[in-house]
C-alpha cells in the first residue's frame, strides 16, 4: 500500500501557518520585553521622585496628598529670562505641585532648595 503524498499547495499552507505562528510568538516576546523596560523606567522615575520629595521635605513643608511632577533642568537656554530659573544649574530638579499651585527648584548636589514659586496653570 502506497501512502498518498500531500499536495504541494497544502504543504505550502502549513509552512506559511507555522512561519506566521513563529513570527507572532517572536513579536509577542519582543513587545513583552519592551513593556518590561518601560515599566522599569517608570518605577525608577517614581523612586527618584520619592527620593527627591523626601530630601526636599527635610528642608521645606511640602503639600500633602499630591504626587508632584518631577522635571530636570537640562538646558538653561530654554529657561533663560524666567525668574524662577535665575539661579538654576543643569541637573537641578523641579517639583511641580499642580493642585497646590507651587513649584520647588531643588539642587541635589548641594541638597538645597534654590527657589519656591507659586504657579498659575489655569492660563495655560
């Protein structure tokens, strides 16, 4: 008894399905790894924010019940002429409390509060 050979088209379809499944598996793995990288970076940012808030809180009474936005001064030319940044240096951190309408400029290298300013976000 001879075995009937599978038609050539059927073999191609099976090969294509296997390739697509393998590609989907590889893509899923790649996207999962990227998601883990993003989650790690976000957790690192939250950790840095907590550390900065803790350090600033030793020198200044900060608003409670609000998580501030943390910014880093990276280009002084972009903030030139703004009084809040008059004494800023590259690497300084800014805590922005939107609900409390307050911004704090912190210099981590000296562990000093450089400036505290009321902010008005309603005009933006």
